């Protein structure tokens, strides 16, 4: 399956919802009047795109109608598609290269799928011939270390771990030392889930980030914020706070295939301008894809 | 997000423009309803629910009260708040107990909602109430899920039945029931694997497990951060297995938790408990009025007051107030106040409950939690005499105190200045109280000493 197919399959539910909705709104006359535009705005909100981003999109649509006088369904959809692509920006996948130390720091609130995503990323780069190390820096959640160890066994990757309840910063320190001495290409650090309004936990993350800077200043570091697509508008404040504390470089949106509508990807991109690198479109290994704005918009709102 | 902070402030803006007008116009109401609609949507309340709710509220607002009120903005907020409380429903829905004497509680939810942690919290809560619970995990999908439950069970010293090698969830469930009965447990809590409602295979597995364990209470675990899909998730599970109620998790975050409103309105089933932290005892009863305030971003004043009254030592507070009246506030009183404040939890948590903070800790405000520790250390490094008479504190004493508390003389000076200012404030207060009985600060007989 190509990229587009995976996106189309994962986002099928949302696509049906959006296209059906637009079809219904414009069913009678095929052009949009002000009330129908209001309804369209609400449809966007229902897809978790968020009020602010939805209002922005609809302002663009209204502006376009004013300019061209074309209020046909085709024109409205075309404007929406174009503006969505503007919000999402260029594709910006994780930038790892063999032959140097790459460090991937996984962060996020509880239950978004950090450990699972760590495992999948590990499998993906393993297949590309990277020499990988996993660092189990989630020392808080019961059995998180074991969960990562299972992924380590599946992918035949060594896992650097301490005891449960130990200092995660120490794990990170050791993992970096191990990665250097074993000349690993990629070190994946799985951290504990933390709600972004907990200062102590966020400080802990800041400390981890500083240790990476100090111990592996020459390495290429990416901080990946994992966001559950089922999340509502809280995702925006997650992205903002984590970016402040841990210098998030890209986002991964997981569980896009599930019960989620997936619009939260747009909401977050609109409010934070942090690029989305990965999309979780299913439970299988190969369902973790590089995020492709074109494919995403096409799957969400086909022409 | 900040755009929608403080619905009351927004509405006040609108109504300010109405001053001098004899009546609220249709346009005013329309403007207000737009703000309410946005506030609710930003709180992740389901769109359909918002639409109905706004229609109801706008009807009520056309009523007389709003127009005659001096502060229509406040009045509208009250109407919204009351409407939310109405929907959010009954207080304290108790957990069902099976008449057979063997209660089975089954927990369902999406991946990552917090089922496993909640299972352990529930077990600890029941244990504290004198029940004899057993935990079991029938999650055969997520690696180490069963182990996670086992570790938590050991922490709270509750029996736990797991079979990590077994891949048949139904078989595990069957054995778990036998085991629980053999151990003479009266409650079995079943933690299931996270799943989407659209995954038919997984739903079938759930139903089969249900047949085997015959659950008394079927609870859906809902993440407070969930978006517009909350309704479909709740309806999906309810349709497939028939829910008895909900538990909301991660309410210690800064999500508004609009999902609570959506699922209450759409399913009519009760919210039984809420989870408010990562520790195993962080599970609480659910109060509709507090949830309403949270959704509207009005702060959880009730919880704050309750937390304060629960932790303040009444006698100590009364003593302090007594001395305050006699104008004898000393560093020792200050020390005991620090202790009381610390008992209420982290300053951030307490701050977040104040109205206007919108239930979120402001990152820029950067409350220094260690400041209290430092101040305590400084006072503890003083002699009793010094504490009662800060006038004694000359330069050499201050140097000694700084060395003893591991701080600097500047820190000591700062604290003393802070103390003097507090004392000055107290003097003004005590002037107000003179000749009166114990002042009632609106908190019954327990007054806030600060």
C-alpha cells in the first residue's frame, strides 16, 4: 500500500463524516449561503479542528467567496483544502542519518502511546539497518520498562534500563554513554507520561533535555511530542507547554484510525506551527507513517 | 485557549455595552450565545449538545431576570452554570453491589484512557471501605499490561490474578472468578484491554468475557481530555455492552472535561467517580456543580474550600485567630501556617482551583514550591525566643540562622520583611475585628487564618 492508501484507510471514518456533512449542507442548491457557511463551520468544529482554527478557515472561505463571487460547493471545498495545506505546511519527517548519533526523545501526556510508538519507530529504523538502543526512562509507570523490553525483544534491540522508581535522568545519562560506546546510530528515549500542568514533572523533563544537551551536544536530537488524536482542544495546550519545556521539534499524532476524527492535527498545527512528523494510522507496525500533509488533506476532504 | 478564558468576563463586556438600554436586544443575546457556544466548544463539549444547550439557555435569558438584573453578564453565567449542573446530574452515584455477595466490576475504555491505573485505585478505595477486592487483567494485547496491574496490586496489597502467558482472555476471566471466590473476596475488578468501539473482534471478546464473569457494574473509563468523539465512544460501548456509569480520569490536567457534559446529556448514565492524579489514592467522588465550574473555566472554589477546611487544624486556626485579634502574630504562627498551606497540596494545585486561573497552572507564574521549605527551614533555625520576638534578630543572629538553615542572610532578611508585612496586615485586620465575636468569614466557624 502506498502512503495515500494508508492515510485514506485510516481516516476513512472522518472522511465519510466530513463529505457527508458537506453534501448534506449543500444538498439543495449546491451553493453556500451565510447560514450554510455557519453550519460548515460547526462541522469543522465537530471534527475536532477547534473553534479558533475553524473560524480562521471559514474566514478564508468567506473572503474567497467575496472576491470571486463563486459560492459553489466545489469552490468552497477547494478553498478549505488549500488553506488546510497552508496550515499543515511542508512535510517534515524525522531527520535521522546513519553514521552519526541520533537521539529521539519521546514526550507526552499519559496514555497517548509513547511506548508503543517508540517500539514501532525502533522496528522501522531497525529494518533500515540502523544500530539502535532503547532507553527506558519511564521509571514511574508500573511495568513500563517491561513493556519497552518486550519491544526490545521483538526487534532484537538492547534496552538500557534501571529499576522502577529510579531517576529517569540517570537512565538517560547511562543510555547516552552506552549509545556512544557502542557507536549506535539511534537512541530512542521513552519517558513517563506527564500532564503538562505538573511543574515538578515538567522540570524533570527539562533536566533530561539538559542532560542530553550536555552529554551529547554533538548528536542530532529530535524531541517528539506524542499526541492522541482522540484528544480534544487540550492538545493545543499540551503542544505549547511541552514545546516550552522540552524544545519539541516535531509531533506524532497517534490513534488517527480509531474513534478520533483527527482534526486535532489541524488545530495543533494552526496554534503552534510545530511540524507533524508521524501519523499513527493503525495498530500494525507499518501503519506508523511519515505524516504527509497532501495525503492527509486528500483523505480528510477529497476534491 | 486564552481567547476563551473567563466566560464571565466576556459576557460582562457585552453587557457593559447594554448599560443605559432599557432592555436586552435580540442582538445582545445573539452575541452572548456566540460566546457561550465557543466557550463550550473549546471545552470539548459535543457539538450537538452545545446546540441544544444554547437554545435552552437563550430561551431562559429572554426571561425577565436578565433584563432587570444589574449585572446581566453574571446573571447569564449563573443561568449557564445552573443548566450545566442540571445536566451533569445526580451527586454521589454509589457503586452497585451485587445482592449475591460477589460483586464484579468491569472496566472498559479506549487505549490509554487509564483503565489499569483506575482499576488499582478502585481496589484501594474499596479496601479502605472494608471490602475484600481482587484485581484481574484480561488484557492479552498490550505488552506487560497484566504486569502493570500486578505491580500496582502489590503496592496496595490487594490480591491480583494474572496469566501473562495465556492468550485467551475469556479463559483468564473464568479462572479469575474461581480464584476470587476461593480467596473469599467479595469484589472482583476486571481490567480489560483498550479498544475502539468500531473494532468488532475486540467487542465480541468483551461480550464473551462479560458472559463468563457476569458483571454487576459495567463502567466506562473516559479520559477528561477526549474531544468531540466522547459521545460516540460512550454510545458505542453502551450499545454493545450496556454501561452502568462512567469514571472520568486525568482531571488533574488542565482539560476542561466537556466530555462529562456530553456523555451525561446523551446517555443519561451517571458519572460515578473521578480520578485526579497518578498516585493510587487519587480517586474522588464526583460533584456536578464543580464539574460545571470547571467546564466554564470558573475555577473550582468549592474544592479549594473543602481542601482548606479538611486540612486546617481547627484548634490551631482558632488559636492563631485569637492571637491575631490580640495582635500577637508571631513567627511561630507563620510557621504553622506554612505547614497548613503545604498540607493542601502543591501551591500550583491550589492556585489552579482559584477562579480566573481556569483550572490551569500558569507556566509563567512559576510558583517556587521550595520557597515554603526554605522559609520553614529559616524559622526552624531560630530559637524559641527569637521566634516570639523577632526584634532580637541582629546581624550576627541572622548570620547564624542563615548558616543553620542552609540559606543566605538575604533569604533571612526577606523572610523577616515578609513577616513584618504580614504582621502589619494582621494589625489592620485585628482593628476590624475589635469588639466583635469570632468573625465569620463565610466558611462557617472555621476562619481562614490567612
